[in-house]
C-alpha cells in the first residue's frame, strides 16, 4: 500500500482498488460513529456545548480513517484496476 488511499498490488506492482460494497460503507459509518461520540462529548463538556458537532466530526475522522485503513490492509483483497491501452 502507498499513502493517501492509493493501493499497489504486491504481486504485479500496479494500481489496485477495493470494491465498495454496502458492508464496507456500513463498517466505515460504524467506525466513524464510534470514534466521534467520545470526542464530541468531551468538546460538549469543556466548551459549553456549542462546538460538539465539530468535535464529533473531528473525532470520527481521527479514529475512523486509521481503523478503516487497518481493516482494509488486514482483511480485504485488492483488485486490479482496468487500464485502457492507448496505441
């Protein structure tokens, strides 16, 4: 894998991708939701309630992205991207 969401197949060294399914969308939603709630509650408690949506979004991104990347690298299989041959 390479940085910023781009993935490289370990066998052929070409671009690969993960197929997006309903299960993967649900998993990402759960990861972001679970990560966002504690940070949102902390922001609500310490900053008198007005900033809790920003804290929830920040907490969700802060925990959801690494958890999703870990899960993708550990349990999902890459697919080879179809490339167009220009001749």
